[in-house]
C-alpha cells in the first residue's frame, strides 16, 4: 500500500492519538535531544510474573511502555500437536505484538525447552526506549534473556497485530501474505539477527532482535529462518506506535479500596496493566484492546472498588463504550479493530485508511450499557453529580464516525434501540418476537465460539435477563433526566420490563423425569469415557433447568426447538433483576441451587469449579461431542460466572432480610426447602471458589479427572472439539476475572 506518511499521521490524529512527542503526566524529561531520552517516571515500574505451565507470563509497565511477554515451553506431558516452543511479546498500544515459534534443530519434537531468565539485562524484563532522528514517536518495548536448552530454529515469525497472531494460533494456522511478506531478516553486529516489519501504514514498525551472550556461536539467518545454538540470547522487542495512558493502582481503585494494593498485589497489578484513561482492556495477551461486553460486566462486578469521577476507571469504561456506539442504530461495539489490523481490514474494503472500526454483530452488548449507566449516574452520588458534564462530552475523538454528536445523544440512541427491540414481544408474546442472533451470524452473546450456543439462534441470557434489566435501567435513567428529550420512557420501559421479566422464561423451560435423567447421565458418562463416578445416584427427583438457547439445527439439519444444555447463565437474572412473579421466582431459584449443588456429570459442580455448560441431560448426541472439556464454552470453568453467580445468589438471599422501606420479602424466603437449598448452593459455590483461588484470575480453565477428583488444567493443552478450528488458549489474566477484588463471601449467609 502506498502512503505519503503525512496522511497516516493525520488519520492517527483523528483517532485521538498524539502524533507529537508524548506528554505524560507525572514525568520529568532528562537529556533533551538525546536519542535515548526516555521520560523519567515518578513511580516505580509495575512487574508481575505468573506461571501456568506450559505458559509463563511476564508483565512490565512504566510511564513509557506497557508490555507482556509469554514464553511457552512444552512439558513432558504436553500434547505436542498443540504445544510448541514459542515467544510472544504483546503491547496494549495498537493491540500489537510479535510472535516467534521455535523447533529443535535435531528434529526430536518435544526436546527443545526455552525459558526467560533473570540477568543483568532484566529481572527478567527491562524497558526499551529509543527515538530515531525525525521520528514522531519513540520506539519502546522490552528486553530480556532467552535460554535454549538445545539448538533451535525460529520457524514462524509474526510481527504487527495480536489479531494476526490469533489468526494463526486459533484460526487454523492462517498467515496472511500482506503481513508475512514484508518481514525483513537481517544479521546484526555481534553475530545477532533481527526481524523487522513496517506496518501497512508505512509509518509504524515492529522489530524482534536476538544477540548471543557469551558462550554462544551466534544467530544464523537462513532462507527466512533464524538458527540458534544452545545457550542464552538477549532479545528485544520494540515498536514505535503511540502508547496509551496507564492508570496506576491508586488511580484505578477508589479511596476506600486502596488497601487492596497491598492485600492483593498481584491482582491489582494485573488490573493496572489492563486499565488506561482511554479504555479498560479485556485480557492479556489475546485481548489487549476494547471489548464492550467484557469491560461492562467487569465494571458492574468491580463497582464497589473502582474509582469514580474525572480520570477514574468507571468513567473510562462508560466513556469508551459511548464513544463507540453506532450512531445509526444505537448498537454497542463488541470489539474494536485498531492498529495494523485496522489498516488491513480497511484494505479489504478498498480503503486506504488506518481508521479504527467496530464489530457490532453481538446482540447482548447493547443491553449492558443502560444497566451500567444507571449504576453510576443514578445509584452513585459522584456519578449523579458528574452526569451532565460527562454526557455532554463531544464524541469522535477515538471513533471519527461519531463526530458532531455528544455522548448523551449516543446514549439516547442506544435507549431507543432497547425500546424498539423490546416492543414486538410486549405486543405479542410469541417465540418469533424474542431476540434472535443476527442473520448469517453464528454467535451473538458471551458464548461466542463455534459450539458455544449449540447452534441455537435465541439465547437464554439475552431474552430472560439482559433485555428486562436494560429496560428497568432505561426507565430509571429516563426518570433521572439523562436522555436528550422528554419522553414517557420511565413508565413505558418499566411496563415493557415487566412483560419481559414474567413472560420469557416459559419458552426455555425443560423438565426431565428422574428416571430419564438418571439414564441420560449414565449414558453420557460412558460416551465421554468419564473416569469418575457418573453421580446418577444423586438425582433424587425430576431435573429442571432452562435451555441454553432455542431453535437449533442439529448435524442432520433437523430442527431442535431447545438446546438441552444445562448452564450458568441463570447468574444474569439473579444478579441483574429482582423479579416479582413469586411462583416463577421460587421455581427459578430452586432449580439454580439444585443444579449447582450436584456434581458433574449430574450437575454443574466440580472440584475445579462450576462448569459453564453440561450437555449430559440432552437427547442430542452432537452436544456431547461439542461441549467437551477442551471446548472454549464447554464443560469448562470461567472465572466471571463464578463471581456473578456468587453475587447474584447473595443478592437473592439478601432479599430475605427484612429492611425498613424495602420491597416485600419474596415468598421463596418463607419456603424452608427452597431457602435452605439456595443457602447451601451459595456456600457450595463459595467453598469451590476458595479452593481454586490460584485459578480465579485466569480467563478460563478446564479439568482432568485423576486421583479421584477434578484437577484444574489449562484449557490450551487439551484438544479442541473437531471442526472448531485451533485450540483457544486462555488469558492468564482477564479483566472480568479480576472481579473477586470486589466480590467476597458474605459470612452472614454461611
């Protein structure tokens, strides 16, 4: 792609990215004019090392750069068709990264081990800062020392976008020539070698360099590959893309939560690494950018500890979401496309532009925005005072498509969308009027993988929980005068919400007789060769749960009206709503509690945590094949549903505590069996959470059954179901997996 350079810098300016020398608050500059005049930081760097074998993760951030290094080295037990030696360095800036895959020169797969070691270079990482003469942006990155136990060959390099790396690792080894063909291989003085690539904008570059340390013969460049002898090599990874403005730990947390910086230092460091004044990032390393759903769920659960007001983390989340709302229809951006991948995406549409774009295919994300806005602008005193000035912010500094609008106008457009989508079902309560996935889209909610919804088209969470919660919040925001014009939305949205709360669950109800349930669970355990007891004897009555989704074609293209997969998405309804249909509420709470208390495969609980899906009770064999312990949304454990379920069950238990001026105590509170069942489920869940504290910061993990129990196991080392593409590697730290900073066990309900 041809470019003048000036045009690209202008486009960066439209994105709200400084193209001049960075001005960072709290810094002092030394040696002006020097090519290495890094700005001196007032705060010490934040470093963090986290191990989840075969993955070892290292974080470094200061006022000049934030980066993560991930070193993968196979274990003796590793599946070598999935796990191979690999180095990744990832930057939040531009959602950027470098990746290098290695293999042993002796050809013995599994014999090569690599590790990052402490040295005089870094412990184990140290920062890089260099400014080329005439460059608008400094080159920043990290360096360290990598050790090879035997001779190695760098076989596959990827430089530029994390999205390009994920295309290779998760998308069936896709390597795009637009990226790969521009990588330059060069020898360096001192017998080193360099990989460098200029991005498609013809301005930005990324480089990965290796230099042998004493005792090594050097690096050889050989026909697009680098060859290493055994030993230690200094590596450096750098790029010259503008960095984000990181919030430090004291800026991320509110004044009453500062003690967490010492009490949970690793988690607060991880939260800091993911928190910037421009936005909060979804996870490290795979999602170092904006994800609307992730950031809003995280903010809702982290609300008690997040900072408020100008420059605070709560406003960073809400502002980032509003900035990216689709001005035409009010939908909320799921994921932004930025950096090198944005330029490539624009090229596919015959556009010469570096402008960011947004993915609007999800059907759940728009419903979180009113809920979060109510939490801050109605329920929070600081937010109420900040509301007028905040919502009058001009849009378009990050998303040029929203220029000449305010955030208030975009919030109003979003509320209009919620009401518009809700209306058909209010008028006629039929399945066709429920919220469906968008046409030709296989995903639409948080279970956004190939088999996440079992091919269903009408997701449970969106219809039974998110829509009514959004309507309740639109009503509250309208009464508070948040929207741009005076409409009777307060009354209207509450009326709509009541219909959605009371009339949607019935479409998803599943009841299986005790006899059939016992038979299906026993057969399922045999089908998956489950090594533990099938737990069928724990089924002492009919089993009730709600379909994961509706309207699914199976493998033979027959139509399945309900996806009969037990799941954890009940947590949305418990956490976001206080429903008032008493018989329905009692039944719903009771089935949630029972399914949590039963052990897999008869329920959702394992020693490793509560799994998010269980296909054991379905009569469709394809679900057993696809919802496995190697599937991204299969019989695996995600951290944030543990957090939301724990908080949701606590919220429902708290409704049974009589308070002056509060709602009437629900009927389930007086049903001894149901109330006890709920309380026991709450404690079973918390016992499991506390037994798995080492995993809680992870995005997702799986299990293997051995020695009579479920053992936590990294998802990325298990084979994925056939047809799902490459295996999905879990992020070592995920934004919404840090919510246990705020969600804690309520001892009153023990």
